[in-house]
C-alpha cells in the first residue's frame, strides 16, 4: 500500500526535475498547458474517484443520499478557504506578490504549491483507507488510478513551482530540492488520513467528499484563473479537456 502513497510524490519530483533540462523558465504557453491539464485531471479525479464512490455508499439513504457527500464537499471547500487565508499564500503566477510580502517570493511560491498538495494527499489516503478497511465501494485499482492521476497532474505542478525559481537565479540543485519538498506533504498527509480513517470509517462518504471539495477549491481558486490569463487561454482550455478525459479513462478503466 505504501507504494500507492508514494506515486503522487514521484510525479511532483519528476516535474521538479525539469529544471535539469531547461535553461531558464518554461514558456507562457507551456505553463498554460500544464495548468489546464492539471485542472482537468483534478476535476475528473474529484468526481470519479471521490464524489461518485461517496454517493454510492449512501444509496441506502434513498433520496437523502446526497446529504453526506454535500456536507463533506462543503466542509472541504471551507477548510481550504480558511487554510488559504491563514497560510502565507500566492497564486502560481510568480509575478504576484501574495498577501505576505515580507516573505521571499521563492518561499511564497513553494508554500502555495505545498498548500495545493495537501488535499491531493488526503484524497489518496482516504481512498486507500476505504479499500484497506473492506469498503465494497472502493477497490484497490480505484485507489491506484487516483494515485496515478494525481501523479500525472503533479508533474506539471512540480515544473510550475521549480522553473520560476530557476529563472530568478536559484541553483538547479536547490530548485529541484524545493520542488521535491513541496510534494512531501502528500504521502505524509495520506498516511495520517489512513490512520485517522480507521476510527471514522462509518463516515467515509464525508471523508471522500471532503477531499473532493478541497481539490475543487484548488482548481477554482488557483488553477483555472492561471490557465485563463493572458493570450493563450485556449491552450489551457484544450489541455483541461485532455486532462479530464485521461483521468476519466484511467478511473473507469482501472476502477
């Protein structure tokens, strides 16, 4: 099981390794493509790997089966909103100063991406916990597909956090290390959620939809605005569709 928890972290690390293959920074078009693709993967993962299993688990509630997923989703959104407000934060666009101008831009950029990785690690941990504790609505292949999907979207995210640091003059070694560290919260968060889920397994639908709400918050608050800015928003939109279809295919095919 620990191998599944590591997969998303590997995606971030491989993305951060892009600094060894580029001279300065990724182009604006490529950044839009990366961000759009990551958005599509996260939206599809939120629905097919998290919300849909949560809804399936509440079928015995009849017409009220929507309530636990809805409540969990809303709490997940609010959790990330509060976290977003209290942690020094900036958008993925490294040209913005963010709310905590006292911090170095590189520090704020790494914190921003680390913040994004929290709900992703939670999502993998929750699905893995559902499979480990014998939930019939969650399969091993479903957990694996979610981990692979998040790893795929973590690759461009790792590049997005690392390349601007390289462009600002940070050494390639330090840039790669910062990119890797931004993803370490994922396996740690997943493991903590698995340990906690054993206690709260009866409310698994809330956990699944909570992770979905947190991931959708990241997409709406950060990724979609980034992919829509500037002259190349159509590239981000196209890559959003590609990411969504790929993650849907992974989840349906493997799950």
